[in-house]
């Protein structure tokens, strides 16, 4: 992910959106599962004296639909992404009670200063999508969001982020007082995807895990 995305001033990027108590509770439970899985995966990656080893894989599966103003589908894009070390640290902090998780965001960025949301973010053109988070109880966390391209541009880098608050703040109150952390997951696309002003960009990110 480009340095400009990781260093963006969080205070310029915050938008308030509350989630329900049930969603927040399931989200924290899913985060706990991911931390345990990451720890198990690291242990499985160490050399073993004897016997078979079994690893845990954390998956981030993205789907982006670019939709024309008349509702027709222009493009359907699918790819995976990687959990960052910052993301793992954030999860550990949530479980340890060092901070409280808040709103999820999805970043869509251009390769230089040509992202599709220059009106909202004149410097980089980055689209920051306020995401809706849901968990199904099986360790799968789904993020959904959409934005309309404000100008012709491209999507070259993507990321997910979480807001966070001090441990004294409850998840439902972690809104306008929150800071936005470093990228949780990131991906630089093999080839940038161009979009034109007025097209809708619909995004779904599914964070899940498998063993094997």
C-alpha cells in the first residue's frame, strides 16, 4: 500500500456511523477468532520435530462491482488481500482491552493522485467508504459499502481499516471520538481499474479462515 494511504490524517477521514449492539458483539467475537487463528498459524509455520503440521489461513476476499448510472454492470472484479502486521496488532489490542473497536472503513485509492473521489479528498482522490460490518457466528466477517465516483480516475490500491477508541469507551459510543488506525488488510491490484464520474463502486470484503 502506498505511503500516502498509511499516513493519511485520521481526523480528516472520519464519518459517524453507528452499528447495533448485536452486530458489535458478533464483530468483537469474530475479531477474537481471527487473533487466535493468526497465532495458531504462526505456530504451525515453525519447524516441527516430527509428525504432520496443519496451518490456519486467514482469507480476505474482495468483490468490486462497477455499475453505470443506468444500473447496468460495467465490471465485476474479484481478488484477495493480506492481513497486515498492524491489523494483527489491532486485534491483539482489542482482545487485551487496550482499545475499543469502532467503525470499519474501506479505502479505494489511485496509483498517484488520481483516485475517483477527488472532491472529498482533493490531495489523493481516495474514496473512504463507510462500511457496514456483519458476522455470522462462524468466524466470517463481511464488510459492505458503496460510493459514487466523483471524477474519472482509477482504483489501484485498496485497504480496510478500523476506527478505535480508548478502552473506557463502549463499541457503540466509539464514533465521533474515534481515531482510524493503519490498514488492517491491503492489496495493490495487478492492474489499475479505471472508473468514470457517476459510476457506482460497490464493494464487499469477506474475512474468513480455513485450515489445511
